[in-house]
C-alpha cells in the first residue's frame, strides 16, 4: 500500500529538521533537503495543499519557500467556500502562525486574513446558521458538537435562528440546545435579545424575555419590567417578563412600582445620566428587529445614540402601562422621534418608522406640541429634527397657522440655533409650500440667508492672550486645514465666534480675563448661534481636573491639555466633534445646504405667489450673497428678480470685477440685463458714468472682459432708447426719460 504524500513528508520531517539544525555553510541559497525536495516534486496546487505545504516548509526552516506557496495561494484567488473548507481541515493554529511569523510577512498575514474573513462571512450567513440550528437535532454527536461550536463562534449573529428555534421549533431537543447556546454566549447575547423585544411576534418576544431572565441580566431590567405589567401584552409575554423579573430581583413588581421605576429611569437618562459606559468615541452594537429577514440587524452607534434607543424602549413601555397618561404619551413620542435619528441619521424619512406610528396615533396637534417642547430642551434636539421632518412629510400647510396668538412650533424651529433643526424646519416649510402669509414667515427667509452665507470653510476661533501660544495653536490648526480667527479682545472674539455658520470649533485659554474663560463659555452658550458649537477650554495643567468638573454639565465643552503636536491636537478635535454626535455638520454639507438655499431664494423671488415673503426688505443682505455665493447663477437670478437699485448695482459690480472668473461675470451681466428689462434701469448717474469709465479703461484687458463691460453699457443704453449716457448734456434728459 502506498503511503500518502503528506505521510511521507512527516516521515522525512525529522531528517529535514536535523539537516536544518546543521550550521549553514555560507550565505549561499539554501540547498533543498530531501523533505523539501519531495514537497516541491508533489507540486501542490489546491488551497489546502498550498497551505499544508507552507506549514511544512515553516517547520523545515524554509520560510522563503513557505512564502512562495502562500503567494501562490493568494494568486489563485480561491472562493469563500474553498477557504472555509481549508480552515475546517487545516485549523486556526497554523493560520495564526502564518499571521504572526515575521519571516512570512506580509504574505502570511494576508492569507490568514483572507481565510478568517471568509469564515466570518459564512458564520454570519443566515442560511448557514439555520443549517447549524437544524443540525442540533442530529443523532451524530460530532455533528451536534460542530454545529454548537459554529453557533457559539457566530456570537450574537446566531441569536435570531437560535431564538426562533427556542420559541417555535417542535423538537424539544433543538429548543433545549438553542437556549443552552444562548446562555453560553452570556452578556454577548444580551444586545441582540434586547433588539428582539421590538418584535411584534409574541412567541419571539416571550422567548427573548425568558432568555434574559435565565441569564440573570440585571442591566436588562429597564426593558423587562414594562412587559410584565402592560395589560395590552399577550399573556405569554407578560408571564415570561414577570418570571424574568422574579429570576433577577427575587420578587414580582407591581404596576405602580414599575411605572415609578421607569419614570425615574427615563427622566434620569434624559437629564444626562449614563446608560452605557464609554466616552464620546466609544461605539456600541445596537440590534433592532424589523419586518424583513433577517429580522435582527446590527448597527454600531455612539454611546449617546445607543442611550437614545434604549430610552425610547423604556418610554414606549411606560406609555403602554397607562395609555391615558398624556405626559407619558408625549415622552414616548419624543423619544421615538429621537431614536429614529439616532439609528439612521438626521436625513432619514420618518414615514414607516415606529416614530411615524406613534405620531399617527397621537395626531398632528400632539406632534406640534412635542416639537414645541423639544425646541426648549437641549437634550431633545434630535426629536425636534424628526418632528419637523414628519410635519413636512404630512403635506398639511395648516400646521403653520398661528396658535393662541403665537406662531406655530414649526415656524419657531426656523429660528432655532441648531443647524440641523433649522435645516429640517426649512425643508418642511418648503415642502408644505404655503401660498399665504403665516406668522413667522420672515424667519424662513432669514434661515435661507443664514445657510446661503456658508462657504464650506472650516473655521476655528481662538481666544488666548498669550500671542506665542495662540500662534502655535493657530499654526497646527492651519496645517489641519482650518481657517483660524485668533483674537485677544472680548469684542473681536465674540464677533468672530458669531461671524459665520462655518465656525466649527472654539478654543479658549483659561488665561483670558474680563471676562474669564468660564464666563466666555456661558456667554457663548446663551447665544443660539453658538449654543452647540464645540468648545475646548485649555487650562494650566494644575487646573485641568478643576475644569473637568466645571464643564461636566456642558455636553458640548471639554477641558483639554495643551497639545504639543498635530497628532495630539487631531485626537482632541475628534473628541470635540464626537460631542455633537448626530448634530455634527461637515463642510461639504454646509456647502450643499448653501447652494440649496440660494436656489430656494431664487425660486421664491421668481414667483409672484410668494410675494408675501417681502424679499425686498432683505435686498442689501441678499446682494451681499453674490460676493461669496455657492451658486453664482442662483444668486444672480434672485437679484435679477428683485431688480432693485441695490440688486442691479451688485450685479454690475460683480460683472465688472476682473478678478472674478469670467463665467461669473458673464452670469452677472446677463442677470443685470434681465433686471433692467424687468424693472427698468435703477442705477444712479454716478454709477452709470463710473461704468463708462471702466469700459474706457479696459483697452488692455482681454477681449472677453471688454465684451462683458460693453454688454453692461448696451443694457443701460437700451433702457434709455439708445442714448449714450456718458455725453454731457444728454445725461440729464436721458435719466429723466429713464425715470419716466
């Protein structure tokens, strides 16, 4: 009987090892030992053969040949199925060896990662996981053991098939084995089980409650106690929850106790008490249950967002305990709105979400009431965003009507200090498309102007009386791409901080005086323009701990140790940005919002139906947008529609500014012509004559510039019926004709 090739290799391995241990004669290329030669002659080709050959070569002291075989394995680009089979037969030990041996890098690490990624992908595959659950009923103990190992290795990803089997499978052995595996996963199973509590299937929900009780999960009490006393829950859910509570705390809880407990916990979390441990940069796996399979899905969220989702679950249970309690119903709505943004971001559609269901149940009036409440509570800003979006989605412009002599909450949101709340309110009002005046309509124009001023720059403001320290920090920020405004004086500092929606960060040294650093922070927080701008206070090292305590109640401020290099400053900036969470707006989004707002202003100015917005009241501010516009075309169109003297002059000045791109000047000149046709020439004699001087001085300019300047004069003269407005004696009659 012939021995297998690899049996021969292992027989030869001892001789090869002895040969490998002999002193190397020189730096010449190594001579193949009999074992090495035998492996080479076998010509391994499959992924498993190449991996085994590489492992043998490592044992034989031939890392060079091992690397060669591993390289061939990578070149072959094996399928995921081949890689999984390789790992099953080859084991993880040799792969970890490939990953860690310095002589095999980087090839060894790439092979190990390729195999491990394929295995992880498979263990997250629902079909594969279901096969393993089904295998728990096998009569072959080895098959059951392999399935158990695979399911435990999949971790929380296996919870859905395990929980489904535990809840619904007819085979008692599968149900028992499924629960055992869940319990073996321990705390790793809890987040997925929490997500399963969102299921509408009472069997799934009851199974999740039972599993959490069996785990003795004390941190799950927040979401266990409610279902135990909610009368609208199916009996099996109430019983499972009640048993879980007894398993964990040792006694049952009354409805009054649960209501009191949930109220206290919810209010505490909304006041800032931590739900999960971790800093602003910590991420947590949050599982939710949806209608589509796989039902359990995972998202990585910040601690703040994960806490928001958790609080929404408690508030949902609290409202279900006593449906007649209006305050609890509002709390449920607010936290549900918060949760939608926390899970999917500020641009998500609210329609079809749990928040939408809660809002539809309570009605538009209650959503407006919730919005009014959220606008005055800084920790409910996400709810305000979602409420604005929901109101806009409903398509009912009557929500803009004044209420009890006050403008509507949606109109109030147009003046909110947070960028995202203001943006959501603007989008909602534009979607509702009111064609009649409403209380607070001017706030829409002011919000659009505010957004239009954004240039997409990244501005950082510094207050430090020490010029050397200030310049050092400014230099590092400039290196990171920021535009830095550094000021020592009180007035200049606050003007800089309030100057633009592009201000992203504020740094204050505790060496400032009159006012001091803490007073400056408080002043900035009282102004809606900087109420949520991240602020870093840089104290002397001895005062660092004291400043940590002083700023503990400010969710958007941090005490920072002075950074001495760009890397350290980058880490601090990341921490400051993390404070804003979902409220963070990057430069690209500000540019997009600016362009979108200018387009909206152009649209409002072009249609007589929107005359009630009185854009002429803002003509000077609107004219200034042309100087630094995200979209010159929209800005020029808006000014052409206004056609006021201020608007016409702004267009002429832009068209005459030779430092501007030619296309911008051509757009401005065309818009000026449109403005004059719309409303006649509205320039003063001084500005008309100034334009003739500019044209006469343009003989050395390029031809395109001369054409632009000439077109401006053509427009002016056309309005005066062809009279040259630069001729003495003709100007006054012409102007009188123009005025007529």
